[in-house]
C-alpha cells in the first residue's frame, strides 16, 4: 500500500487540502450564481463543495474522505454567509458560537479516530460489497449528497437567522442556545467515555457513565444540536415553525438508518449487547 495511505499525518494533510479546494470551489459557485436567491446560491456552494469531496474520495478509493464534511461544512457556510450578509448581531453571534463549538468538537473527534486513508468506514465497505453494480450511485447520492442535503435542511433556521439580522434575543432563544451547547458537550463527554472504555475493555459493551443511561448518547447530542438551532430561529419568528423539518430529518436519519445499522452490527459482534439493549433506552 502506498505510504500516503498508511500514514495518519499524510492522510490528514491530504484531506485538509481537499477541503480547502472544496471551500474554494464553493466560494466560486456562490459568486458565479449572482442574481439568484441567496439561499439557492448557498446550496449551490454546498453542492459543488460536496462534489469535490466525492471526486477525491473516488480518486483515493475511500468514501470516508466525506466523513468530516458533516461537521466542517456548517460552521464554514454559516460564517461565510454571515460575512456576506454583514450580520453579526448578538443572536447571530450566539448561533455561530454554538455551531462552531459543535463543529470543532465533532471534527476533533473525527481527527482522533482517523487512522489513515487506507481505512474506510465499515458501512461504506458493506455497501460496496453488497451493491457492486450500483456502488457509484450509492456512493454519490447516498453517502455524499444525502447527508449534505439533510444537514443543509437542518441549517436552514440558522441561515434564515443570519438573513433576519435580529437585534435582540429572548428567553426561548436562550433555551435553544443552551440546548445546542449542552448537546455538543454531551457528545464530547460520551465520546471521551467510549474511547476510554474501549482502550481498557476491547470488544466489550460500554455500559458506564452516559452509556449506562443511553445506548447512543452521542447520537442524542447530534439530534439535540439541530433542535436547539431550530428553536433559536423559531423563537424570533414563531410563524416559521415549519423550518424545524430539518431537525426532524436529522432525527429520522438517526432513528431509521444510523442507529438500526449500528445496533445490528453490535448484536452480531457482541452477544452481551442484546441484554444491554433490553435494559437501556435507545436515546
């Protein structure tokens, strides 16, 4: 195997370069779409940045190149849009603080767990083996584009908040802010506990700390993060409650796809997981 595929440092540098290219292409796409609705322009930037990441994932034969996109794109897109709209009032700043805290923590966790470009998420490997003829369609639409669309929908309240450029917050806005920050802190705690447990108890089911109360506290944090963002915006524009459909989409993605897949794998690998599942709530 090529040296760049076995080195963690080389892999991280390559992925960082790919994401800088993706950001550059996204900026070009946004600027070239001048005259269109800003929301459409922002989605075009997100779409073409995703295409760049997908392309390099194909080139490197590793779809996990996309993995950090979930946490990198929202802070970059929302900050860039706030600069474009010259919108930096207190509510917008608080929203950006929450999103950056969540994004930096989740990206740091990805860096910690990243091995090298020779390693790929087990789910992608499974899809490649099960769907050899339609793999490239599954890869582009399912692994890359679908999460981009879901997260863009979840970001919609934050995007509209930037456009609104509000002057002040209210009590419900602060509730949403606290939910988002607490959700990221919950993920941080859950991931730290899981990493420590796995180092000390390889192959065992983590049933300590937050994992004693929830089978998926990290996923719970991800879900709550986007509900908090939605609440921040809806607190200021109550008639736009429908923008919470993005948080609903994230919730359904975890409940119907991510969690069932993860639990099926855990049940196959760890016999004691069945008993853990009986006595511990999903979220």
